[in-house]
């Protein structure tokens, strides 16, 4: 997993580190379910306005989407 959290996305280091911590923790909880693929996570400026719970929910939704897409492509 790669993270690209730039200063353009989150100006303050505190914001960048918070996002990185949230993403890493979310990844740790689902990594056993994920297929063996490389994942690069890019930041969007709106991510800095999300609460921790909202960010976690968005990440969970994205992980499930990734799992579903990889399952569909492997069965096709």
C-alpha cells in the first residue's frame, strides 16, 4: 500500500498525519480480506474536512469496492 498525502491536499502536517493514521488502521483491519494487489491511496482536499468516523466509513466502503472489483475480474 502506498500513500500520497500531499501539502496541496492537507496543508497542515497534523492533517496529513491524521489521514495517514486513519488509512493505515483501516488497511490493517481489512488486509486479510484484500486480494494480493498493490494499492496507492491519493488524497482529495475534501478528506481533511471529514470526521474520523466519516473517513473510516468512506474507507470501509472503498475497501469493499476493491474486494468486489477484484473478485469480478478474477472470475471473468
